[in-house]
C-alpha cells in the first residue's frame, strides 16, 4: 500500500511540475516567420494553406513559422508575426 501511495504522489508531483514549467518554456520562445524549410514548420500556415506542423511545401515561406529562442529571430533573418501579416496584404 505504501508503494502505491508513493508512486501516485510522485506522479502527481511530476505532472504539477510539468504543467507549471510549460508557461515558462513558452515565454522563452517566439514565433519566427520565413525561416522554416519545407516540412519543418511548427504549426499552421497564416495563409490557411494547411493547419498542422510539418506540412509546409516551400523553403522560407513568409506564412510559415518556427519557434526559436526569444530574441534570435532577427539574427536568423526572420520576421515577427506583425511583419508577416503586413506582407500578406
């Protein structure tokens, strides 16, 4: 009985730590548009061509993005979300 309690307590603690650290990890990253190679985008296209990661068809498409470390997008010659939206118009 004690072993089951220990396992349940450990699992609950690990889940709590994982959920608590997720916002911190997201804060350390930013979306960077126009740097993803074909098939290496992180999520949906802003142009609505697809809705999932890994579905980009063209290298460096301005509508595709990848997460990068905060503050590194410009050094990769990428665009912010606002800059990418302006290019669509």
